C-alpha cells in the first residue's frame, strides 16, 4: 500500500475552518497570518531538510507482518485537512501547522513544492507500488 499525500484540496474539507500551529520557528503561534507569511518567505530562501522526505513504515509496529511504506513528506493529508511540518538545512525554523483552510493549504503546498528540497529529495525518496515489502 502506498500513500499519495499530493491528492490535495478536495471538497471533503470542513466548512468550519480551523488552523492549529504547534510551532512556527520563533513566531507567536496565535498569529496565524504572520506564521504563514513568514513560513512562505522561509520556504523561498531555505532548503527543507532531506529527512522530511524519506520513507518510513506507516504500520509500525507491524503486527500483521506487513510493512506499509509511506513518504515522510512535509505535506501530509490528515482526517480533517492537512499537516505541514519540517525544518531547514543550515537554518533552524521548525514548523508544524495543521489546517483545513483552503487558502493556507494552497499557499503552503505551492511554497513547499517550489522549495529547493522538493526538487532534490521528493523524487529521490518517492515510494511506488513496486517497493511494497513484506517480512
């Protein structure tokens, strides 16, 4: 089983918009627009660390003896929206934002996909269906 985190922004997002910022560098987590604006700026200047694109076992511990590979991706689909998380190479500005706000999702998806880390690491670590492994 392979997860595709990039089939994003569907019509199944909720009407009541919610954004939670767990951390955003040194920005006050209650200031959503400042955090998003600063993060978009940081994404244009600094490369996301490679470890945020690497594969991992999405079924750990593997009780059913199957390894379900997924990409450790800075864009992650959640039950109610999307989670954006990561940090940068050579510059510490860790971020973790969960939202179902379509405008924020669009801005962050575009900024992350335009980041140098995306072009260097996404394809390098991408999982395809031929890489499904069993114990």
